[in-house]
C-alpha cells in the first residue's frame, strides 16, 4: 500500500500525473526549471540506490529524501507517493534504454544495427542493480513492474521499441514491436547473459524487413 502523504501539491495541470517531469509555466525562469530537473534527477538516482540496497518494499520516502539530500516536503512536491517515484524510475529506465539502443544502431554497420541494439539492451538490463534486487526479492513484483500494459509506461516502452526498429530499418509494425518488447522483458526478469547474443541475432533476423520491402 502507498505510504500516507501530506496533501497533494497544488498547481499540477489537470492532465499531468505525479510521476511526470515538471512543466515550466509561461513566464517562469529557465534557471528554476533547471533546478527542478536536477532535483528530480537526484530523487530518481536516490530511489534507484535505495531500491538496490533495501529492496522496493523496505524503501521509504524518507530513505529517498535522505539519500537525495532534499527535504521531505521537496520530495512530495515532485512525487506524491512511493508508487509515483517507482513509475518515474521505470519511465526514466525506458528513456535511457531507448538512447542506448539508438546509439548502438548508429554505431553499427548496415544490417547489424538491430542486433547490436538488442545486445546492448540485454546487457544494460542485466547490469541494473535495482532491477536485479527486485527480481531476486520479489519476482512477482518485478513481473508487474515490467509488464508492458496499456498505460502510459507501456505506451512509452512500445514507442521506444518502434523508434529503434525504425532506425534500424526493421519491421516496426505492432506485431514486431510486441515480439521485441516481450523479449526485452524476459531479459529483465531472467537475464540470459552471456547467451543473450544468440537470442538477439535470431530476433533481429525475425523482424528484419524482406529485401525490397
């Protein structure tokens, strides 16, 4: 159950979620926006550290605030509950993984781009301390966090996979996106290193566009 929290902060746009990055309103100074972004990043880094050290269930908002060196009230200005922090942490991980994969596609030669991206993604997932702690302590919770549902996090994950497939010149249709996404989730829950390379090669071949398509 989420922890009890003070009254939610005011000023959030109606369509915004507590886990969303802060939005700078018209007339506010860029410096203030940058400070909010730095604070948010510090909170997410602290949350990752706490999850890796204590596990998800034992991590508290107080632990996160202490590690991030921010007042607890400041933390609640950014996130109302621990669940909101975890949601933002997953979204940040999706963004980081997307950039890793796109970089791998750019650096690889020709048709090897997608395979390189998948191998890089598998390695990054396997090396994640917080994810490994969650998977070891509570596989059921890990499965729920990783499940690419129909919410905003699932949509962001699908958009990221589609962007990488498109950049690699592979099939970026819905079926291909789901196939790749499910393989990535399997790497998160049951890392196949060092055998992930073979799976990446087979998957890349499975979603490659036919010649002339």
